[in-house]
């Protein structure tokens, strides 16, 4: 007999195993989904924190374009910098719908005295799913100053074949470049009418930058490298220099009131009032002698006889004060003409001397009365800036073998030699030999025609055929590119020069 049995419930254990396995898998998938969602959300919030940090950097770029002297975000504290600069300054961040999304904290570190750059650390903060999420960026904000150029002109320029230059050259009109040059040469015009004083090619239309094809030495026009010539490019704005002079007066007088430029306070280390408040004379003003210990001597000038052979005999002077410490701002504003020279050993420090009669009638000049030298020429530690509302002149009594180390700006007039003795039509004594030349080291900007020499006749070896210096060397001080003299005028708006994300937060 065969016995039969029935096995009941054999499906239940498998079902239980399946359910348990499914539950485990479902839980794992659920946890993975939650983790992925959290990770995605944190990634989104991290990206938002970076965007907020960049918004903070852009905010301070806007701030610098509206008040480039403020490195404390509109605050008066802290009094001293920390490692990252002044700060912290915190702002709430709102999206386009007006909803608060986080905040950014700023640290602002100014460059050295006179620098047109600041370093901004911006920390973006978002309230995250578990904790605050931060990302940080660090940017350098800066603007090119007038000292970005070795020579900048608001008129046509001509460099003869005995005139060598280094550094960028720019004209808002056009350039005839017959001399040697080592850097970019630009013009704001694609073509221009060459002035009558430009030798070959005068009174004809030429390209924005060109050279005389007949010139073969020291650089051949036909074979010289022209890839660094560019035209047209944006013009340099000389009109803004009036506002810049006013701002320098406000800095020198420590008065930012709207009427500060119309006032004439008492003399301080930073401000020197006019010799006369009612009348103006081109032979009156002040002689500033810069010393090797960051001080200056001040003398009142009541007359100038420029046919004499040295500043000591050419200027009638009385001592005002000696060894005046250059103010911490580095700005000296003189409401009159200024004669300037350096003492033996050169000048050690950073200073800008501005000359303008903003609160009295008359347009002032700055006259270089002797050698103007740095104690350390190439390190960038020493800097002299000269900014005037009319012209910057090299006086006839400076003599030969002269050197000028400075950044020069002539708002309305010209930079160069004085062509005729004052009150006469007689050209000043010239120097025709290579051993009698002028060496210039710095940067210059001239509203009108700029020149170190005027050729009067064809006998080039005859001193009587020259006013000024036949042989000149104009050299650009590379340190001035982003470290100009204190409060030196800029040529355009501020921009972000460099950007990097900072991994470690302070």
C-alpha cells in the first residue's frame, strides 16, 4: 500500500524571506534617495554660498567705483587692520523676489600707500540642512592710474630717432614713433592729421601709429616690430583731472565737505595756502626740497629770474620751515605754483605734490628746479607724483645731465622743457651733445604737446639749434603700473583683476 502525505505551509517561509529582503532593499533605496536628496540640496546650497560670496565681491567692486578711498565699507571701525584687513562687515543677501537667502561677510585689505588695488575676502553663508554652509572667494580690485603709461598725451606725439623710450605709450590723437621703444604703443584714432611740427609727413593724414620710412637708425622703420602698435583704442580722460585735484585737496586738508575745495585753511604739513589770495603771479609760489628721510623743506618764492644758471640764484626765497614730515596720507596740496627738487642723496618715501588754485584765481605750474632723484630707484619703495592744473616744466637753470624720477601730470598744459625765457621770445639755452642729455624715469601725462627738446635749425651739433635736450632717455618705472604715487588719478573705472576661491575660511 502506498501512503500519501501533504506538505502544508511550505510557501510561507519563502514569502517571509522575500518580504524581509524587499523591506531591506526598499529601506536601503529609501535611505539612498534621502541621502542623495540631502547631498543634492547641500550641493545646491554650497553653490548658492559661492554665488553669495561672489555677490559680496561684486558689491565691493561697486563700492570702490563710488568711493575708492573707503576701505572700511562705510564704517569707521576697526581702527587697525587684522590679518585679512579691515572687517568683518556682514550684509544680508536677498534674491530677486526679496527673500533672504543668506549673508556675506567681507574683509578689505588695502594695498601699499598709493596703490590702486585692494584685496577683498568675501565669505558667503547659507543656512544649510544641518548647519551653515560657507564658501569664500578672494578678489583683487583695482584700476589703472595715469602712471600705467610711460607717456600719455591728449595731443599728437612724436618720438625722434634720438629719443628712446620704454613702457607703454598712448595718445588720444596719434603717434609718430621714430625712436626705439620696448612696449605697447596705442592711439585712440585710426588716422590723424600730422601736426606741422612733426618733420617728415607733417600736414598729411597718417595711421594712428606710424614711423618715417626714411629712418634706419637706431631702429629701421621698415623692419621694426609693429605688432605692439594698436589703434584705435579707448581714449584716456583728461577732463576728470579737475575732480581729482579737488579730491587731493580734500585728502590734504582732511575735509571731505562739499565746499572743502573752496576753502583756504591754515598751513599744515599736507596743505600750503597761496602766497596771495587776491592776485596771481607766475613767478611766485613755493620751493619744496624733498629730503632723504621722508621730510621736506619749504621756502616761499617771490621772484624767478630764469636766465640765471642755478635755482639758488634764479629764485628769490625765504625759508618757511625745514624737515617737515610728509603726512601719513602721502599728499601735499599747494594752492600756488610749486618749484621742486630733491636734496643730495635723493628722496626716500612716497609722496604726491598737487598744485592748483581752486579757491583763488590763477592756473598753477610745477617747475622742476633741479635733479629729482629717488634714494632707491628701482625697488618701488620711493615714489614722487607731481600733478598740476596747468604745466610741468623743466626750468632752464637745471642745466645739463639732468635726471627726473617722478610721475607727472599736466591737466590743461604740457609736460616738458620751458621753451622761452619768461617774458621774452628768446629760446632757452639748448644742449646738443650726447653727454649733456636728460634722463627721465617715471610716467608722464600731458594734455598739450609734450617734448624735452625743440629743434630750431638744421645744424644738429650746434647748441644754438636746440631748446632743451637733443639726447633724451624716457624710461618707464614698472613699479608705477599698480603702485602709483599716493592718491594718484586713475584713468578708468575699477574692475576685478584677479579671482580665486579660498578653501580655508578664517
